[in-house]
């Protein structure tokens, strides 16, 4: 796993309210934070919004 993927996984695991990573073909493609939104974020949206 490269640095970016490892960072995403570590960030989600360290969130107090949790989160879910949606994987496709071994790549993290969407992030779901149920405490923030009922809709998943793309990686870019999550980064730009400061969630990761």
C-alpha cells in the first residue's frame, strides 16, 4: 500500500466517530462519514473539505 492509501486508512481509523472507505479495484474511491453527511465523499472532496 502506498503512502497516500495508508494515510487515508490511518485517518479513518483514528476518527473518533469512525468512517468507512469504499474500495474499488484495490483503490480507495469514496469515504463515508455518517456523522457529517448521509452521502459519501470522493477522496478529493474529503481532502478539500478538511475531513482527511
